[in-house]
């Protein structure tokens, strides 16, 4: 399975990159194509909407056909096609369509990795390996920050996008040629069970509200709003924006690796998720209360959002514990659907909210309202999660 993991990790690096690179393109796309930050928020929303819409079909495809061809086909068609359309875009409509195609292409990548981890490794290793996959893939977050800004400055954004198209095709071809599907467990029949079996579990349902809100702040802010906040509140240029988003990206990588073994150390998925998300609420509350704080202070608060907002692999391990082998693909993709769907809804909501809040000319106030928009649903979802059953952590 080594080559499978290598190419899935490379695919996830691209997936993470494609969901965050717009933040550093805000100035250049505004100058070249006249596209505003609000229009780019919609573009990112289309990425997440397309990604979310594919999760149920992806879950079925993983259980029935395996991760190799599911990922290779979608990444090759949607990922490379979306990058090519982005490279030739002349306005907001093409950017929106390109981002939707990229979301379509990236939709199976993380769940394919989780599927392999769930079926090819011991259950006790799930949260650690899932976090390692997220952490390693978060190299895409880093590449989409200062390195992307430097590459755009050196070669131009269109040339960079053509290069990304070629890289995406190479990874998709590598998956098709070198990856292997994990062996099926005895008695594992993908035709057994259905989506209704996943949704009939009341303990699992109590996890879904937090899955919907958990990633929205870190992904939405890192994916787009961190850049405009630094530029509009502090007048930061593209390279400075790259450094701010790089700090947040590094915090997200570190958070993934810290969260990974935490549930084994504490013996509880639920305690780790609760503590981490309460700290995330505190970091967002600081940004709500002081949206005009110094650039350094704001960058630290954004890094805290990135770090504490990385509890997703532990939440996924908690959800995975509710399912037998033949429902793992569908169960995990339901969780991912909620997560990505929450990010998409948040992105579609932030654009009109920011426009309305900034109508009076006070852009600092508008960013305070933006951060509040991420905070309130997170607090409400934690209230549901308090009642979720805490499944035992596998230790062998």
C-alpha cells in the first residue's frame, strides 16, 4: 500500500492547495479581471458546494469500486480540467466554474485516504494516520501561501495554473497506474446496508452539527478571508498576505499532528474534540472583539484558529467508531459531506454579510461581524455534541 499512500498524499496536497490559493490571488485577480473579494468568496463557495454534492456518490463508489479508480478519474477530469479553465479565465463566471470543477475533482481524495486507513490498518491507528494524512496534505496549505505568491510574482498567475494542471494530471495518472485498493474484509459486501442505515444511528446524528461547523472557520478564513483582512484592514501587499496565511497554514499542520495521538493519550475522542473546539471559540471571540488589532496580533489569533480548528481527524475517528466495515465508506463521506457542506454554506453566507456590514464604510466592523458569523454556529453545535456518546478509543 506504500505507493497508494504516496499518491493519495500527493493528491491531498493538491486538494488542500486548491481550496486555499485564492487568498493570495485576491489582489492580482482584482487588478487583472476586476474580481472582488466577495466574488472570490462565492468562487470558493462553489468549490465546497461541488465537493459536498459529490460526497454521497463518492462514498458509494468507494465501497463498491474502491479508491484507486474513483480518485484517479475524478481528479484527472475535474482537477486538471478546472485548473485549465482557471488558467484561461476572463472573468468571474469562468473563475466560478473552474472552482466548481476543482471541487468536483478533489471530492474523493481525503475520503479515499481514510478508506485505505480504515481497511488496511488497525482501528487503533485510525486517528493517528488520519491526522498524519491531514498534516502531510496540509503542505498544500503552505504552498498556497507565500510560495504561491512568489510564483505568481515571478511567472504570472496563468502560467502557474497551467503548471498546476500538469501536476494534477501526473498525480491522477500515478493513482491509476501505481495505487492499489485495500483487500476487502471477510464478509464485507458493499451492497449491504444503505445511507438510511448510516442516518438511523442516533449517536452518530449528534456528531453531525459539529461536523457542519467545525471546519468552517479555519477553512473559510484561511481559504479566503485572511488575505482580504490583512490587505483591507492593514494595507498588506501580496507577499505580506502570503506570510500571514503561511503562519495560519503552519499552525493547521501542527494542529493536525498534535490532535492525532491526543485521543489515545486521553482515552477519549469526545474530550479532545470538546477542549479543542472550546479553544477555537475563544480564538474567534478575540477576533470578534478586536478585529482591528495589530497585524501581528491578528496573525497570532488567526494561527490559533488554524491550530484549534484542526480537530477534524479526531471527530472523524469518533464517527467512524459507530460503523461496521461495510458502511465505513458511506459513514465517513456523510461526515465529510456535513463538514464540506458547512464550509460551502459559510462561504456563500459570508459574501452578502460582508457586503452589508461594510456598506457604511467601516471595514474593520465588517470583519468583526464576519468572525462572529463563524463563532455563533460553532457554539450552538457544541451544545448538541455534549450529548453524543463517547465511543471507546481502540488501543490495539
